[in-house]
């Protein structure tokens, strides 16, 4: 058990990075505009991220498992470590980096190192979703924003009451967003371990039974929560205050749009529901919450005819999108070499 | 959640009451000055006292709103603007009270040929204040309407300037007023009354910026 935990530590570190960084995508606008206190945000986020991971985390994790079927726990450890280091480094630079890109880059690094054929079908599905998710969020944000504007205008809600409504809505939507984040992004944290972690079924007081994967996801959820509490504050203020001068209502629309998109790409139940009616469904793929939230911000920007978008910061984020998978792939390749040859661990 | 909604309701009511106080002050101001111009000095003094009391009540409300906005942590993004607006609106009440007090203390002699102009100037200045209150109310409840009311304030302020100008010219060109000091006194009071419209306009300048910020 103890060696397993040591190997899982890199995944937990990655979870911490995700909490430090991606939780800001859900709560940054709310906390950055001072509508929700950081402590409240962190608490709600932790609870719902963990619930999302345990209840709905398996779909997207399965896709990550297929992209690189990492068959040795030492390899999984190294891949997760490489992704985590890349995310940590970029977080340090204050860039809203995506854990999704980092882990996919690191898996590609493993594929290259082990000489395993890259599963291009899965890779294209993931890459496609990277493009599609921000665009979809932008579309949602655009329409929801207009709808909300009409409602506010027609309802003539008092500024003070609107403030109260927005604040409560931000917490509700933030909880939904955290759930979606946990459901969708736990794949990035623990997806590489699902085939190698030796956990049996765990029965908790005869009430709940957690499968091996769910125990992994629970650990991942806790790691994310620690990341949220210890390191996400600064990134939240970057997202909320620097990228776009948001009104709280606009912030709410961005988070709601992004949460819907993350949920669409994570929910097995919704996928089955849509398919049962012969409707097109969304692939269960880990999508980047960073890309999604930026899509939402752009959607609002377009709705307001492009006012106030800070293009320089947008450029830095775009640079991070390209840099993070590349950096992660290189770090992963080098780390695998070191772990195998210096520490004599099996990585393939 | 319920506690929170009761707090918002409380502040909402306070803001509504505050705006009502400004309207009351403006209406009383008009009635008080009309009484003065018609020589009903006792009635004028009574209304001046009422204005004085309303000013104190508005001050208390203003302090309450300020305290509650900060202690309940409401509207963090627009708090500064709302307080700015409330403070600026307070200047309008202050001007009304001061002008009335100047009348009460200095007791200027208003010549009959200037009476109608003074009454018209007072009515117009009060109209500017009433439109300002509507603009402020719209800022809270119907942001799209703010500019319509602001434009009306600008219109009345401009009208007030013109009536003030006419009044001053009449005062200085008339042969009925013999002493130069009395002419200056007339000019001074015309300017004081018109100051009410000027103050309404200056609040609107700020209000239009707050409105733009809210709509972004």
C-alpha cells in the first residue's frame, strides 16, 4: 500500500496543481469581482469537485486511459509528475495553464518514449474538443448574456437585490461548475493510474461501496481541494480582475456557460439520454476549463461589441495553450529516461 | 439566505426613502420660496424649518446606507459608485437648505417686476432636481432610462441659466431699483437659486459615468 501511495504522489501533486489553477476558472470571476469570499468559494469548490470526481469521473478518465495505456505504475507516476511540474511552473508564471494539455502532452511523451503507437482517434477527439469547447462556451455565453440582459431590463430588479441574486447564483453555479470540473478533469489527475493502481472495492459502513477507480478519484478530489485552499487565490484574482473587467452578472454568465460545457463533455447520463433519443451526443473527453472560460469571456466580449478585452493577456494565454503540451511532452520524455535509467524503475 | 435577503431589502428601502427625502426637499423648497415671493413670511419660515428637519433625516439615512453597504458587504463592485451618488445627492439637499436659509437670514426685498422671474427660476431649478431623482431611481432599477432623465436635467439646467440671465439683466437695467447693493443682492439670489440646477447637473455628470460602468 505504501509504495503505491508514493507512486500516486505525482498524481496527487497534479491534483494539487489542478486545484491551484483550474478551480480559478470556475471561481475566479466570482472571487475576482469580490462577489464571493475566497474561503466560501474554496469550501464549496472542494466539496463539489470531490463529489463530481467520484460520481461522474469515470467517462473522461476512460478516454485518457485509451490515449496512452500506461502499463507500469512507475510510468504513470512519471507522466503525472511531468504534467504536474509543467503546470506548477506555468502557474508560478501566473499563466492560466490547462492541466488537460499538460497531461495529454505528457502521455504523448510516454508514447514516444515507449515507442507505443499514439491512439490518433482518441487524440483527435481530444484535440477537437479543445477547439470545440471554447467555441461552444462562447456561443452559450453570448446567448445567455443577451437573455439575462433582457430579463434584468424587463424585471427592473433593484441594484441591491440584483446583487444578492447574483451572489447566490454565483455560489450555485460555482458549485455546479466545481462538480463539472471534478467530473471532467479528474481524468487528468488520476486517468493515467486507472489501469495500474491496485485498489480493491471499499465498503464504507455498508452504505457506500467505492470501486478502485472511485477511491483513486476520491484521493484526487482531496488533492484538488488542498490545491484550491493553498494556492488558487492569486490565479482567481488574475482571471477575475485582470483578464476582463467583468460585472458580476457577466461573471455569472461566463461560469454558467463554462460549467454547462464541462458537464456536456463529462456526463455519461446525459450522453445516454441524448443517444436514447437518437440525438448527437458529446464525446466524454477531458476538456480544458481554462480554454472554456476564455471562450466564455470572449463570448461576452463579442456580445458587448469587443469592448474591454485585454488582448495582451489573451495572447499570453494562447501562448500557454501551445507551450503547455509541448513542455509537458519534453519533460515527460526526459523524466521517463531518468526514472528508468537512474532510479531503475519500470516505466513501460 | 433569508438573513441576506432581509439585509438587501433593508438597504433597498433606505435608498428609496433617501430619494423620497430629496423629492420632498425640492417640493418644499419650491413652496417655501413661492411663499416668500408672495410675502407670506411666516409660512416660508415654517417650510424652511421642515427643509431643515428633512435635511437631518436624509443625513441619517445616508449614514445608515453607507454603514450597511460596508458592514453587509453588499455590491462590492458598485459600492463606491452608489456611495458617491448618495453623497452627491446630499449636496443638492444642502444647496436647497442653504438657499432657503439665506432668504430667511437676509430677507432680500424682491421687487414685483422680478417676482415672476424668481418664481419661474425656482420652478425650473426644482424640475431639474426632480428629473435628477428620477435618473437616480433609474440607476437602481432601470438602467436603460438613466440617460433620458439626465438629458432632461441638462435641459432644465440650461433653461435655468437663461432665466437667471434675464433676471439679472432686468435687475441691473431697471430704474425701479435705486441702490446698486440691491441690484447685487438680486443677482446673488438669482445665482443661488440657479445653483440648485447647477448642482443637479453636476450630479448627473457623475451619474452618467456610473451608469456606463454598470452597463459594461
